[in-house]
């Protein structure tokens, strides 16, 4: 599997956080699903999208969708996430952190 490769290690804890303004979790999840992620309901109001290198929870925020989860930190994966965010459109921000919670990368579109 992709995440088992040495350069694409799944983190033990959440390392990915994002916000997408003016788009609800169902709409956001549908775009992830169109791009090859698997979608499942993870609670009463929570959705989860996953593939071989990520597990991301989506929650309603009232202003948009909050995302958090585990994503193998790799340049190709970052580009793919960026592409999904661009397909969703509008205002977004996402961040990656290391195991010590130091910010590794931040991207945003305002």
C-alpha cells in the first residue's frame, strides 16, 4: 500500500487540520469521494473520508466545514489535497503538523 512506503508514513496522531468556508460536510465529502476517497458516516453528524494514505473527519462548523485527521506527509499527497481543495472552491486553509505539534506547512486561499 502507498502509506506503507518508507516516504509515506501514516502518523500516529492527527497531523492535518483544515477549514473550508461556505461548504457543508456532505458537499465536501462528495468531492473527496469523486477523487477516489472512500466515504463513511463516522457518527451522528460526522463524516469520514479515507484512502490508503489518509483518514480525515469532516464536521459542520456553522460557517463551513472543519477537517482533521491523519495524512501521510509527502509532497505528492500535499499536491493531491491542494487539488481537492481547489475543486471544492472558495476560501480554505489547511495545515500539517509534526509529532511535536510544530507547524510543517500551511496553505490557504482567501
